[in-house]
C-alpha cells in the first residue's frame, strides 16, 4: 500500500496526521500507543492502519477480525478512522524588506557582476 485517502486527502509515507480517537485502542495489549490529539508522521502502513514515527512496537500475532477468522503477524498499526488530516492551507507569500550595508555593496564589486 502506497497511500490511502483520508477525508478526501491522499496520505502517504511522510504525511502528517492527527490522532483523534483512542476509544478501546488495543485495550488487551501492552503496546506503545499514540497520544490523543497528537500529530504524527506516517512511516508506513499495516493491515488497515498507519505505522507512525516515534511509535514503534514489536511484531505480534493478532486477530484482525472480531470472529477471529483472520490472524496476522506484524507490527500493530492504528486504524485509519482514528485519524484526521491537517487542513490544507493556501500558499502564503511574504514580502521581505531588507537593506544591504554600504560596506557589503562595495565589497561585491557590482560593476564586474553587471559586465558579465
């Protein structure tokens, strides 16, 4: 899996997501879990969830369906629906005013630059 759509936005490795739902999150397992409302960088995908930068767990065997019909071994990920995307901001351009010291201008020798 290279990417997923979350709230209409493509999420891939390196994208930032926000963790918004920790209800019944791996209540039977003693693993590292994300902090509610924290921001995380996606480092990969598991079966139906994200693997996050800074949250690393050992591979374990888990049932991925409630009827225990599917058993996988891997690092536990965190379900896509427990996250939201960040709002996309339009690009903002800033005008920067600055002055160059007279000594710097003189040391640049602008005459030789213009002649090239």
